[in-house]
């Protein structure tokens, strides 16, 4: 297990900067997600940490020791990819044993370690099968087993659940999180799925355009986004953004309010945030219904538990608690203090 320090890391490909001086400190045993849209540099940063890509500037340290120039095999990190490349001609047992054999570990220790990993991941009954005879979820579990069997200092996972179907993906989130707690291993988990990052992580590093936007625990990122990008990327359906001048304020301010914080309310002037608009759509979504409301030529999303008594086309007053209304600098996107 190790802590990881990423200090002013720059990565350029053929003079094109992809990472613009990132700083991050990941604690020993922490579960950190790199979250951001496709192309923002998540995989590049992960491969720089693994040593598969050389950095163009800055330092990468393990336990505060500069590892920037060390070869991948000297960093003692394990990687799990989306397409869990297992060796097709080897049994599950030999796949899991492979990293230990490469290190020259004795066969008795290998057998014990494979049993430990198999039991922990629930694949003991599958040890003599070939990868082709496993389901996607089982293969992903074997790939994780192969990664953790040699007790790596850190487990680096690049969108490991993206190829699984939806229900299995949700199940594997819990399994990976449980495994990480049991092992106490430092995990960096790359994903573009904000919900995945929210439910799994101790802290989330939100990235955009090769820059770190915010690094904080999930509820801080959700409730106190550092800027408009983070506010819009985290949460589903996404936050509504309205021009401040349309709300009787300044055009230099963008106002944000999440659909889950906004719903039909009374018209009394009680200091709560208020929007008036026309109800154009009601979408049942299980525990709540989503409402599309046209406000000043823009569609605003709100929620309501029960839509009884609401009629399409009617004028609706939406309310939100004042502390759930966000303000951003319209030019820079930086979060402004709440009113
Ligand atoms: N080997 C490479 N050569 C040139 N550009 C690359 C290379 N690998 C990645 N990039 C570019 O770096 C940026 C970040 O890519 P990547 O780290 O894969 O993003 P993410 O994993 O967040 O989707 C993208 O613009 C991508 O095109
Ligand atoms: Mg990627």
C-alpha cells in the first residue's frame, strides 16, 4: 500500500499538451476516482502513474519518493482495463497465478495466494475453466484477482465496468468497493460515469480539458461544486443554469439549481427561490416524476413525488430552498458565495 503524490504533472503528445500541470495527493488506502468526459486526460494520467507513459514535467511520487523515472515493474502497481485481457489459453487458476510466476514466487505460495484471491472474489469453483467459458462479470472478477494477487501498492482501474451490462455494473461497484476495504489497497478508479464515482469513492478528482476542476469527497463535489463545469457534470438530471439578469439579478452571474431541489410550491413570498413557468412535460422516473417547465424561453427540469393535480400547459410556480441555489461567475464559471 502506498500514498501517491502527483505534483505539477504535465504531459504533452507531439507538443500538444494533454495534462496541464496537475496536483493531487492520494492517501494510503484511499479510493479515488478520476472523473471527467471522454478525452479529458483520465487514462493518460493513470498511465503516467503506472509508468506506461513518461511525464513531460512535474513529479510522481509513491510514499513521497520520486518514482517519475522508474519502470512500470518497479512501481508495484496493478492495472485493470475495460477489456480485462485474460490469457485465453490459460485456465483461470493460471491467469491469477501469472504475475506471481513472473516474479519467481514458489509454487506453494502461489497455490495459497490463488486460493485466497479465488475465495475472496467468489471464483474458486471456476479455477479450472478457460476464460472463454466465463461470463463477463466472472472474467472481470478474475482480472481483479490477477491484479490483487501480488499485493500491489496501488490498484489502478481504467473504466473496468464499462463493458458490463447495467445490473452487473451496479453489482460490481459494490464488490470492488468491498474488496478495496478488505485489502486496504490504494485504488485509482477511472470513470466517465458520475454516479459510479459518487457511490464508490472516498474522493473524486473531477477533470476537464487536462485540468483538475475539483478534488473532494462525493457530497462536497455534489453540494459545493467549485465551478459550473463540476456543477453540471455531477448529478442526474443535470443542474439547471439560468442567466442571472432573467431573475432580476446581474448578467455577470449564472444561477444554478438542481432538478431534485426544485419542485412545485406555493406562491407566497417567503424568501425561497422562485421560478414561474409553463408545464410542458411530465416524465415518470420511479421514485419521482421529472417536470419540464418552460421559463423565459428555456426548459427547466424540476421534480415532484406525485404529479396528481398537475396539468400540461398550466402555469406553475417552482420553489427551491435558498441554500440549494448556486451562483457562478458567468465569464469564468467559478462558484460565487451563496446569497
Ligand atoms: N498516444 C497519444 N498520442 C497523441 N494524443 C493522445 C495519445 N493518447 C491520448 N491522446 C490524447 O490525449 C487526450 C486525453 O486522452 P485520454 O487520456 O485517453 O482521455 P480519457 O481517458 O479521459 O478519455 C485526448 O485528446 C487524446 O486524443
Ligand atoms: Mg480513457
